[in-house]
C-alpha cells in the first residue's frame, strides 16, 4: 500500500522502495501518530466533515492497530513492509475497517502529519529529560550540603590556584546544568506548536478547526505559516544544541572525575560497583563511565552537525531530505537519557578523600593571593602587593615551607620598609579555611555564601518539579 500511487502505472523498484523507506526507524513514532490521528478524526467529526458513526468506527479501528503495533514494538521485530509508519498505520487500519480508513487522511498531508509526530515525540522526551536533569541536580545538592567546609584547591590551567570548598566546586557544575535546564524549557516552547492543518504546504479547503486540534493535543497554539510549518526543522536543531550543551558540561565533569581518580590526585575513590578493571593489569580500577560520557559528547556533536547539513540550503517547503532528521534525533534522545540515568548511580559510588584534598592545599602556595590582598588592605597598590607576595613565595620556596608556616618576624624581615603595616592578623588570614571564609562576596566560596547558593538552587528545582 502506498499513499500516493494514483498517477503511477509501474510499481516502484525494490531497491528504490528499500532506500526510500523510513519504517525501520520511524516506527518509534507510532504512539504519537495514532494520538494525532485520533484527535484529527474527532475534529473532522466536530466540523461535520465526517459523520459521528465514521468517527467511532475509525477510533475503534485505531485502538486495534495500536495494540498490534505495541506488541510488535515490545518484540523488537517489524513483520511488515511500508514506506513509513504513517503508511503502515493506514494500511493496518484498512485491514480492520476497510476503505473508511482513507477518510482519516481527509484535510491532512503526511507533511504536517510527520511534523506533528516529531513535535509530540520531542515534547514528551524533553519532559523526561528535564525530570532526569532535575534529579541529577538534586543529587548535587545533597553532595554539596555534606561538603560545605571540605577544602580543596581550585584550579586554573590545571594548576593549583586558590582554596575553595568542595561544595562550591560542585555547585559550579549545577550552575551550568541549571542553564541547560532553562534552555530545554525555552526550547520546549518552540516545540510546543501544532503543525496539523498545514497540509502538504498550502493548508486545506476543508473547514477544519486548528485551534481546537492544538488545544486538544496540549499545544500552546497552531503554527502561523503552512510553508514554514512543513519545511522547517530549526526546533530540532535547537534541541540538538540543548542536548549537546548538557553533554559538554557533563563531559567537563567527567574529565575532572578522571583526573581526580588518578593516583597523582587521589581526591576520590570509586566504589567497585561503578568501576571496571583491566584484563591484564590486576591493580587497575578504571573510571569507564566517566570516559564514556566524555566520548559520547562527540557523538551528540555529530548528530547536531548531521541535522545542520540536512537543512542547510533546503528550499521551502517539504523535501525528502527531512526524512533524515529522525535517526540522529532518536540517537541523541537515547544517549542523553541513558547518560542522565547512569550518572547519578556513578556519582553515588564516589568517595571523596577529604584529607587528601586538604593536604594538597599545602602545595602550590594557594594563599599567595591572600597575602597580596592583605598588603593591599594596608594601603599598598595591588601591583606592589602582588610583587611583594611573589617575593615571599620565593623565600618560602627556598626554606621549603608554606606561607602559612612563616612567622610574623620572617615577614617583617622580608618587607622591612612595610613592617609597621604587618600584624598578627596576617598569619590568621593565610590559613586555608580562613582564606575561604573571608571570601564572602556574592557568589564566592565562603560556606555562608555557598549555603545561599544551595538554597537558591533548591527553590529553583522546586519550581520545575511543580510544573
């Protein structure tokens, strides 16, 4: 069965049929196609385009078809051949109710039908992804709450820079992922527009009610232009971008986990349940999940580029090229969902080595900025303070000690012309915990400020959970 064979006298060649068919991958859209068909048929009856009796017979037939398709989807093997899922559903419906099945397609084209299916599918998947992302962020909140005063080095250029807390570090990742959550929500608004009624490209002469259809399907409104409706996939490209952004941020987190798990850092220890070993080296304990997250990011980048190349330069309206919008979409959705499912399990299998983190603060003179800030607070220009702090670091290096291990007398001997500006307060400010506690600027790492960040994040997540 084909939906377009009226003017064709010869059958399509088998290689052409196979190459042209999308059933092997768009079968996944069957629940959304049937849902859209049900509402479309109800609308046709409301508008008296078909009779109520015809509506009921078609809806009953669709119930049977959906059950057959659900059974096949569960088994994972498609026993039918068809050009696409839309053709297959109408074919199966015709087997149930005869030629009346053809009335289901009144005032509708496959072009607006497939656009509808994709939007219904994607809206559903965005909701599921957001739910998983919220749960991940909630886990970050729990981890951060346990480590408000756990000290570790903050890094720039992968070099120890200044002391921060583990909670502050974890919440930095939540800020990134919270923006991803906002991007997804924003993307959903542009996905949630009803294309049904746009027809092939020029709408229809039937007296349909697009507003009712949109509302019945849970859309905010019908699309505004029929040409744009069937010929555009920018909303899919936007979703790919949102998904890629999530994976890029998770890849950054994964990279840190891999580094922190190394013996050189030893900031974390992986539970046996979330690590793997080596087939030849018995001592190995590998962070494979983090490595896979890092690599799958490239996969999503490829999917984004694939769709971008499909829609690049396409003329209005629908072109068969747009059949190639689905496989990359399904792959991106599957990958992002699987990643967001496994990552919380992985994170809960991590033990943070607090003592090792704190010990590492003694390397790299992370409190040098505290010394420079203190000197500036005594009236010196920061550039001069910076120079003097560097001099103190060189001295401490020569004595194989930390700045916090120097005495006030040593500082006065080192800066004789500034000795009157030095007092015991300096020694206290150089202690790692004090260095962090004193950074109370909004957004800073002081435990009091981090606690505020944590509460703000929790309130924001509650807002998403109430939707």
